[in-house]
C-alpha cells in the first residue's frame, strides 16, 4: 500500500523564523511529489517535484526532492502569520488525481 | 480567477438520511474528483469522473456512494443512508486534462456532520 508520512505533525514558530517540513514516501510507480497549502478548507497547489536534487522556489518557499532517499522537504524562510496553514504532501503515481496519495499534513502555526 | 464551487459549506444530517453534495467545476475542465478528509486524518481519494462515467474509484467508494453530472455544470456526490463515520470534509476538484491532474483545482469543501 502506498504511504506518505509527514513530519512534524504540528509546528509552532515565531514570525521571521525559518521552517523545514518533511515528507517521506513509498509510492508504487512514483512519478512526482506535490506540496499543497491548506488554509481553512481547500488545498492549493504549491509545487510539483519530478527530478531529484532540483530546487523549486516560489518567493520565500522552496522545495527539493531526493528520489534515492524517497524524501522531500519544504522550506519557508522569514515566516509570516499568513503562512499559518496545514501543508500537505502527496505522492503521484500517474493517471488522474486518483493517483495521489496524501500525507496527514503538517499544521504550521506562525506566532506574531 | 476561475474556481470550483461547493455547496453547502456545512451540512448536518441524521444518521440514515441521504445527502447530496454539490459541486460546480471550472467550466472548461473535463475531469472531476471527489476526496474526503476525516477530521485529523489525511485527504483520501474517493472517485474520478470523466465523459459522464466513473473512471476510477477507491475502496471507500462503495454502493453507499454515487456520483452524477445531472446537467452541464453540476457534479454531485450522493451518500445514501449516512453513517456516523461518514462525517468528514468532502472536497470536489477538477482539472483540464488527465495530464494536468496534478494541478487540479479544489473547492472549498463541504463539511458533513452525521449525528
């Protein structure tokens, strides 16, 4: 059975801190690793990582995939209160969105 | 910006009742999905729908569940004879094409509470 494990489950930091969120995966026919930000309700897409070792960046967020260790990290620098959310990691094995296996998420709280 | 719309945002229903969760996908999207997230648990795939038929479904999606596209815009999830364990957030999503399924747009979700 495919499995995606995120750590930590919950994290509280102060504004301005840098955080690293972890995601390990065991996904049959793995194609890519996705990160989503879930605020209040709907997950919104952040990154899709397909190649190992190539960092993707979007503003203060960055992510990288290690296909040898079956691992990805999501970094957020200079955190702001608006970064508070649940961050979801998902392994994608192809096909439609039914090929997504989600982790339980990391609940990130940024305190002012 | 186009968005997936779900109604209602929150529904409370008695055990044994039938519920219909509604979704309006983005207009030019062809692939539609339902996911479920039980409180404190991970997001779970339920079903995908294309060309007016189910293309994939998970083990969760048993005979209690059905999906329908009754007209050109709505996409519904029907849950018959609800159980307490059906209480969850239900997300609808849509994507332009299968190859872009990883960038599916999610709706805001319907929180279903079965009492």
